[in-house]
C-alpha cells in the first residue's frame, strides 16, 4: 500500500516544502473547515498517545499493587505492540474502501473506552496480569489502524498541495500527547492514583470521537469537509512483482533494518523510562523525567527535518552514533540531573535518525516491523532487569541494537530512487 506511511516521524522538512498556499474561496483550497479538521486530527493523535503512554507511566504503581515482577511488567507493556502489528495493513485496506474518517471515529471510540475501563478490569479480574495483558493487546489492535487511516484520509480527501502541511501538523501530536500525559499524568498519579490517568485519557478520547461524529461527520459537516479539502485524486498502486523487486534492493533492506533498530529503541525507551527513573531515583518527581525528554524531542524533530535535506547520511551517522553514546552513559552511576540530560539527548538524537531514515523509508518499510521488534525488546528488557538486577544490561542492549542499525545504514544505504526506472532519474549514492 503506497500510502502506508510511518506517521510517527513527521518533520519540518515536509512542512516547509509543502506549506499550503493561501487560496481564496473555491472548492479546492484550504478554508476554515480544513483548518478545523487539522486541529481535530492533531488533537486525536495527541489523545492517541495519551492513552498509549498511560500504562508505562502507571506501570510502577500497578506493579507494586499487583506484585508484578519486571518480566511480567515487560509482558504487559510489550503486549500492546503485538496487537499493534496485526492491524496496520488491515487498517489501511479498510480505510481505502470505507473512508479513513470512519475508521478513525470507530477506532477512537473503541480504544478510548478500553482505556477508561482498564482500571475496572484490573480490580475486578482474579488475574490482573492476564486481564492487563489482554487489554493492552486489544489496545494495540485498535490503535494500529490510526496512522494507516490518516494516510488513507489524506490521500483521498486532501489536495496534494496541502497534504504535507496537514499530515506534518497532525503527526506532531505524537510528541505533544506524550508530553501532555507525561506532565498531567504524573501529577494525577501522585494526587489521585494510577486509575485517574486511565479514566481521564480514556474519557477525553471518547469525547473527542463523539464531537468528531456530531460536528464534522453528520450531515452538512461532512459535505463541507469534502468540498473544502477537495479530492486527493487516484492513487497509484504497486504490483506484487514491483514490491518484490524493491525488496531485493540492498538499499531498501538497509533502510528497513535501520528503521527496525531505531523504532525498537524508541519503543523500549518509551515503555521503560518511567520505571527506570522510579527504580533508580525513587524520590524524583514524575513530571520532571516524563516531560523534559519530550520538550527536547519536539524542537529536535523540527531541526532534524531541516538538516535531513542536505545531510541525510551524516545526520543519521551523527544521531545513531551519538545517541548510542548517551544511552551507554546511563549504564554508569549517574545523578538524577545527568540521567535526565542523557535521556533527553538520546530521545532528541533519535528524532534525527527518524528524519534521515524515514524520509527514505516512507513507502518501503512497513511500520509494523519496528513494532514487532519493539515487542521483543520491551519484553526482553524486563527479562534482563529481573535476571541481572541491573538497568545497565538494558541500556547496553539498546546501544548494541543502535550500532547494528548504524553499521547497516552506513554499509548499504543509498540516496537514490528505487521505485521507478533507473534510466529516468539521476543516481546520488551516499559517500561517507
């Protein structure tokens, strides 16, 4: 599916190049309704991450209450990505046929309700570990359709000149949502208990789905949406033979492997960082270590997008290599401020590799590959912590995976088009 894109890693590169022109009147240009939809979809992506990150933030408190081991915590955290893998392609397929806005609406209502009911399932089931693992698996299934449906919605409803601005803006909701739930969720966790984090994020998501249905999809709102944004036009399809030829390209395989490594690092840190800080610095404030790294990640993502146009190879080398160094520094005995600084540097530099790698991988590397490896990394990290009693083993594992991706990218990646006839485009190989 050509529009099956890695919406985690939108950056300023697309936003600057495809900023929509100011067009007046008319059916195809951007208007008030287009701006409303942009804000609504941005808010939806923000709430998506609020619901997704609720469990990592509450994992320590839940583990204490239900007597989970680190391995069991890793199983609960990793089960989300098992579900997330299975509905990526399916979500895009259904969205292309029934409309991305309908899939977004139904899935948001479902995963929002699941989030709100999570505390009830935990308290009223005799085996909380099983109920939470199943709940997170279902959450992954339901949230897995979000980004493919956004891609489908964008390709079908948005004119090409406005597509980059809409999707780069909406994609920034991932960092914004993590930032919001990191700050507000930590405060709610301290003041009202871990249940409040799930209740608030879940109910807000359901309210968003209801408002989207009532004010934008019913009756006149839907017609205004279609007229304002116009049609994206027919989308080209790649044949199975063409896909096989693409996957035989060493450069394509290198980008897929590199994305797999960087995505697994992101998923592992996203899942385990709150637990690391609580275990290592028990008196530290959650709103500090759950917020500061994402304050760094947002401007880093924008800045990395500017660099990726001219320094894609050097930028990826710099980001993956130096982020590995900062991750490795966490293996030693550090103070809380230094630990926050190292984590912030790691997350900020990870966004650099996202810009360098994902600019090339958008139509070639299914995002479920990174999610699948994220499952193994998240669970195996819990096993390592329990077996060794040390977080250093986890950070050493992350560093090793990062360096594997770095070496693969440096050895085989090329900055040239591989999806069209080579005679129609100039080749620009990466030389480092």
